[in-house]
C-alpha cells in the first residue's frame, strides 16, 4: 500500500454529534426522523413528519454527543494512528434555515476547532458536505431538492465551507450516497411525496438538481483552490446474476448501470444513454436551464468515493420468499454468503469486484469511505468487548482491498471504515447496531453515560494502520 495511504474512520454529523439545537443550529430533516414504527415510512417520503404523534424518540437529537466529546474522540483517533477522519458538516449548523445571507459563526467555529484538533494529531480531515441532512426550513418552504432553488442554497453553503477551511482541508465529497435519493428519498434528500405526484419524475428531477448542485460546488471549489480534491460518493455493491441464464445476466447488468447513474454523470460529465432512454420510456422530461449540460461536462469529480457493505444478487427467484435486506437495497439471498444479524450479506471478495468495476469504468482514484459490520456487542463483566466477528469482517475486507490494489492495480486513496466509534444507525435509528472500535455506553432509548471504551478491535486496527496493512 502506498506510504500516504489514508487509513482512518468515518461518521456523519446527524448520527454522531447530537447538540441538535446547540450553537445556533437549526433543525435538519434528519432531526424529524423518529425511531420506531414510523421511521421507515418517513424515510421513504411516504409520511410527513408533521402528521406524526407527539412523544416519539428522535435519536439524532443527542446521538452520541460528539458535539461535547469531540476532543476526547479525536484523541482516541490519534491513539489508533488515524491518518484521516471522514465526517460531515451539519448544513443547519452553518445555515440554520438555509436562507440566511451569512453563515452562523458558531457553527463554523465548531468545525474549525475540530479540524484544528485533527490537524494537531496529523489526521487529514475529509468532509462530506451533505450527509442526509437538509435544513428543515428548506423542506417546509420549498420541498427540498424537488425545487431548483436548492442549487443556490447548497452552493452558498458549500462556498462558505470552502472559503473558511481553505488551507486546512483538501478532500471533500459533495453528497453522501447520492443514489440514496432514489431509495430512501426523505432520508437521502429530504423529499416526500404529495398526493398524485409521479414519484419517478419527482425523483429524477430532484436528482438533476443535486447533480447540478454538485457540479456547481465543484466549480466554486476549484476557483477557490485548484488543489481541492472533490469527490462523489455512492452506495456501491455489485449486482451478481443469480444464474448464468442470459436474462439474469442482463438484469444484473442493468441493475449495475442504474446504480452507476449518478456517478456516470458526476464523473463522465453527461447523462448516460441508458438513463436517457429510461426517462423517455417513463415520459419524464427533465427541466433544465441553459448551461446545465455544460456545467456538468466541465465540472467532473476528482475521485470516486463509495460505501461498500455487501454485494447484491438479482435473478428469477421468488422475491417474496428469497429476498434479504442489504444496506436498504433488497437483494436475493446468495447461498454462498453469510449475513449479519441485520441480514446484510457479507462478501469481502465483492469489495474487490466492486473496486475493479469502478476503476474500469471511471479510471479515477477510488476512496472507500464506508465499510463495516453492524453488530450487537456484549460487554463482559470486566468491561471488555471481544468483537472478534468485527475483526474477522474487517480483516477479510481489507485483504481483498489490498489485492485489488496490489494485484489488480486499482488506484486507492484511503479506507475509512464506517462508525469507527459506535453511533446511531441510519436505517434503524438504534444504538445497538454497533460498528465501532470504540464502544459508547448508550442504549436504544438514549439511556447511558456516553462513556467511551475500547473494544478488542481497537488495538487490532491500530496495528493494521501502524504496519500499513501488513498485519491484517
Ligand atoms: C450508509 C450511510 C451511513 C451509515 C451506513 C450504515 O448507508 O451512509 O449513514 O449509517 O450506511 O447503515 P446503518 O447505520 O443503517 O447500519
């Protein structure tokens, strides 16, 4: 592995920070997604948060209170030898309603303190500009990304970050898992549907707005500092055909194309033919402004960021009985794979396959910005946590990652496994689905001391980093 390989970890503001109204922060869309029975319908944009009953539990409000534990947490990263930390900025900390002329100084100061602390520990900050959170006011007033106005709100926000952190931050990603817009529209992009709306048309129009916003932010970034590295980020995971029947193979190819849709635009700078044909068949005519296509063409990303948890499979089995879940992408059960307690199939070789697919398609550096195992940890009587299953998952994936680099020639910037410290789960809103090397004393209902402690995997990962992957 290259000497400057960015070993590290990742989190997102809404799953880690808490302090949901501290320091002048406004409400974000993620702050109205409750835990429990309404969660799924709200995330899918099928229920409006305004109609929910009182008294629900909102896990983003406190999360693991990284807002006040930040220095302690960065010290732990430093102790593990992190070279990079991928985190997101909460948009509504910087522009509480999204509409202010000037950014909220307290919000900027919070992230600046955090970045300075990281740099003190020689940890490269990697910023996700938007990780599932839109200022709630922009949803209430404009319908979030359904509305073209979002492009300017987002550009103003991104510019405020680029200007303030110029000279301290080099790596940026415009949107976390941008393809989540199509799968969980409210969680991914603050989109919910009105009666009688053509959902597919709404989603593709909203996608266009995000793609324009991403290209515009890239343009602004390069004007401010040509050395900025701007990346896209998708939820990746190759689709396999369930059999060698050509129809299954074709179906898998088509699913892979669909999943590449956003990065095809962000990396190649134009709408791919299969997407144009799809929209034509659906009767969708994107509303574009003059200059949109040129903006997309001229402002492509520098690197491909992606999350990988699982591969997916498609074929002719009965989807009612043979389906399992995998990072919200339903997939057929692959008989060759084991699954996590949450049904996410575990496929380290799939990571190598995915890396090769992305490398072949885009010929740009890749950055694995999420990977990991969500599991229920047991705290032993002596306080220790023996998470050998997590070590097994990560070491198998790191091994395949190293093969992709050293045997296949994939260009890889870094590896920041997800939830290096336990945080709130995005899909379930629970604490018990833990990913961390660091345990946080907090339960599903928000009870606990918030105390941090090291799991067995902490020292293991520290060694992996210290040996640049040799000890895996
Ligand atoms: C990705 C998201 C993350 C994260 C991760 C794990 O989709 O980008 O925010 O949470 O998946 O998912 P979960 O927390 O549901 O286990």
